[in-house]
C-alpha cells in the first residue's frame, strides 16, 4: 500500500524560504511553493498511513539544505547527502540557524544504499519503519538527475533505500521548456541542438547538464522498479514572460495561475521544471 497525494494542483501556501535567496542547483526546488505543498502532502499521507509522527527523509543532492531544514523543522529525521563538503557545511549552518538537526553524509546518489542503509527486518514493522531501521519513507531528488553520471543508477539506488509504500520526489529540468525559451529569444540553432540531445563537452570543459521530457522521466522511475504517480509543471509562464512576477500587484495572480496550470497536461509539459512523484510498492 502506498500513501499517495491527489493528482491535482495543491492549494496555495507559501513554501519554505519564500523570501530567501537559496543559491546553487537546488534553488527552484526549495523556493517553489507548489513543490513544497506537494511534498508536505506526501509527508502527511505517509504519517497517516504508518501511524508514525516522525518520518525518515533523505534529501539526496541536498545542496545548502533549504528544503531539508524545512522538513526537519516539522519534527522529522532528515539526512542530507551531497558530494560537496562545502554544500554540507552550508546545510549544517542553516540547520543550526533554524535550531534543527540534520544528519549530513558526503557521497553520490548512486551510493545511497551504502550511505543511509536499506530497509530490512531490523527496521521493525510492516513498512520497515522506525528509528533503528534503514531506509527512508521519502527521498527528495531535486535537480540531481541533470548532473549525475548515470540517472538510471541514481534512481535504482533511491529505489533500494525506499521503504515499502515510500515515495521519491523527482524534480528535473525540462527539455521542451529549454527549446521554447531559446526559440523565443531568437536562438534557433541552440533550440534545434537541444532537440537533438546534449552534445559532448569540449576538451577540458565540464559535461553539460541534462534535461528531460516527461516521458523520459517516467521511463527512468519505472526502469528503477517504481510506479510513477502525479506529475506537475513548475514555472510554466514565469520563464517565458520577461519580468513576470516582478510587479507585486500581479505576482499573486501569476502564482495562482502557475498552480492551476501545473497539472494541465499541455501546459505542464512545457514547464521549466518537471516534478514527478514515484512510489515503491
């Protein structure tokens, strides 16, 4: 049995750090009120399903820990995993400022089972839950698949640490949105190149980040043995309209439009980022 949230846009509520300026690759994941609302509903549903008020959450590629700290502030046990010691130090500082505790582990997404443990008999309970057990009720995987060596290996590792009925929240950059943005800016050659997939890096240059279509993301989570659930589009209009949301008089109306359109397929599929929930049976 899985704890699922309704397939709809979640009612408006300001997300964590809505007035902050979290930097780095996790920025969109922590500042989107819609993403936070969906994650919050996942947590509430899982707590009701298991009867446990304290859940185990892993934020892989956690960056500076904005979302992780927000979850920990609600009383849950949160482990942040990131390959960067600087990012982990920033997450510890943020947690200390908020007066909460995070467990921080340096490492890659593909090594998650060795880093945080897998659910097993020692965990106790039908769902593998409990403070002494391995595994996680929820794994946050936001702005990670674009950068890892192997997205399929990362999701396979995540699937191994999820407890039965657990959820992974995946947030990734959308290929379709990148093509539209470049075409609207008159960068037609770049837009066409994106349709053909990322080119290899020049000598000595870092590898380019990946982007995904929604069918590609769904294929990845299903290839890891998970069941794909709700999908949302994050930042559909604001990335296409210069200065969108800058006017306080219209910012709230834009936010409400974004949330209303988030699950409407033709609009969802052109969003800057795609948010997908997936479940372990």
